């Protein structure tokens, strides 16, 4: 097992699917349709490959926690529903992997909170992502009763943080200083 090789693979793949030239939602409808008809959505193909390779790591997954949490989060925040549905479960697998090793998933939790702040501030994420994140992780946790209550607590924490970050991002453009201050206090 060559950790550096796998690490390079995952980082390169995430860098590929998050590059600006592949973000079809930023193009006009006509240009986006033309690209999709000619090439398909390459982000999904690579995202599915990342997902498949993640699950093939077996017991070596722990080597990538928390290091790959940020890149995987960046990938799941791409506003493509099929990609999100396929890749958000990786988060549960990361939690489960760390939980089986240590009895908790604090490293994962701390890293996702740190990276989520950065990504939402950069304009990624929305209400739909928050709902999908909650439903997928809740469904995954339902199949593992031993960790279900911890995952539920984590999902509530992330959902609350994401709501506040989205509110903060919205009011940053607001002229009303009281709204901005109130939102900042809530976030803190």
C-alpha cells in the first residue's frame, strides 16, 4: 500500500472535478447543454470513480482521515444531485471507520466543521445540500444502531452550523448593520 500514491490520486481527482471549466452551472443554459451533449458531465464520472476507489481502500481508509475530509467535502458541494447522492455516504464511512478505531469520530467532526466554514464562505452549499446531507447520513446511520445516536448529534450540529453560515453569507451583502451583527453573533 503506497499512501502517497493514493493521496495523490484522490487530490488530483478532486482538483479535476472542482476546476472552474467543468462547473456547468456557471455557464449559460445553451453552453451547458452543448457541453453535456458532447462530453457528458465529467464531474460525475470522476466522482463515481473516487467513490469506488474509496471503498476499495479497506482498512487503509483510516490513513486518509482527517486529511481527505476537506477535498471530499469540496466534491460533495458541487451542485450536481447525482454526484452528491453518490459521494455524501463517504462521510458516513469515514465516521464509521474512525469510530471503529477509536470509539468516536472527533478528528472527522473537527475537520468537517473547519472546512465547511471555508467552503460556505467561498460561496458553496445551499439549503438543498443541507437537506440531502441530513437525509443521507441519517439513512446510513439507521443501518448501524451502535453509532446512530452519535451520527444524529453530528448531523444536528452540522445542520445548525450550515444554517448559520448560509444566513451569514446572505446578510453579508445586506445594508442593515444590525442584521449582519445579529447573524455574526448567532454564528459565533
